[in-house]
């Protein structure tokens, strides 16, 4: 997020921007609302803010910088990621309003029943034993976090190809040349539970469903939201994080 912090010092040119009191104050023809490309909840956002114009971003870093420089009026994403961004950058804030619930899930091909059963079994276990709460606190609620040492299995039963994005801090991102984040730890814990070797396959979200169906990967663990259109293409696990659709705004515009 250092790049974001640097870019947020920029200020927008032109007329002074209107104040933001709540979510509905963004529902105007003059409002430009950012969202991630291929965002599963985009239709939901359009229903809440039908008058606003949408702008899609490949990079969340670029989107957050656009909010900080008032090039867009808000950025829609899941609350857990936005809370983390706001904690790292005092110039931006998350509105308390919500546009509905979001489930973050893993996914497989429809025919991969064994792997899906393992994913759902692991999710229940890690939620019941407190691992989920510990991971959320370390990755989402704090800025300074380290990846715990999770030893890979000595005699793996097979290699598991996990598709991820590497673009969404703090979920799945690069620290130097190494993949890092909540989803990476989740993947390593899952692999250890079932004695799998891991190979991460990094790609854009738009390519993930086809990659799963064609066998280029075994499962997706990539801050992936459950969506109706996606559910017609891939099989979603039980949610391993439940969050909300929220909006990030420039703090100076809050009223």
C-alpha cells in the first residue's frame, strides 16, 4: 500500500467536490463510482446507486489512489479489504453504510467433489478452532503482519494447483517476489491438512472460471466473491469470510 500512500497526496483540480453524508449522497449523475473489474457484486451496486456512473479498475492500488485524488467519488469493494486500506491511509475512510452481504469462498470445477468436500471440511474446522478469527485479526485488522511458518508436507500425496490473483492486499499480493496474504496462509494451512504440495497459478479474475473448467488449476483461493453468474460456471465452497459491500471515500469530503 506504500504506492497508494504516496499517490494520495495528490489533489484534484477544478471545482470543489460535494460533501458525502451517506451512501445515497453518491447516487447522482455527477458521481463516479469505482469497482474492481469483473466484480461479482457490480449489479447490486447499480441497484443501490442507479444514477451514478461506474468505472472499473484492474488494480485496487489505482482505484484507492483515484479516491484519494478525487478523480472518482468512491470505490466499492468488500468491507474487510476497505477497512485495511483505510487503516493504512488516513486520507481515506469507509462509509458505515452497507449495500448487502458478501461471501468470500473457494471454488472448484463442478465435478471435483472430493476436493470440494475437503475445502468445506477445512473451512468448518478452521472456523471452529479459532484459526479464522486469529487470521482475520492478523491480516485484516492490523497493518504489520508476518506469515507464520507452515511447514509443507514431507511426502505429499499430490500437487495441488491453486489459482490466485496476487493483486488484492491484504488477501493475495506480492511482497517482493513472494506471494503473501490471508489467502496464501489459508491455502498453505489447507494443503498441510490434506498433505498436498502447492503450486500457485496467478491470473486475472476474468480468466479464473475457464481455467478451472479446463483443468489449468484445481481450485481458486483468491478473495473470490460468490456471485450468481459465477455460480453457473464454477462450484463455490462454504464462505470462509463473511463481509459486506462497502464504499471507500476521500475523508476530506465527509460531512
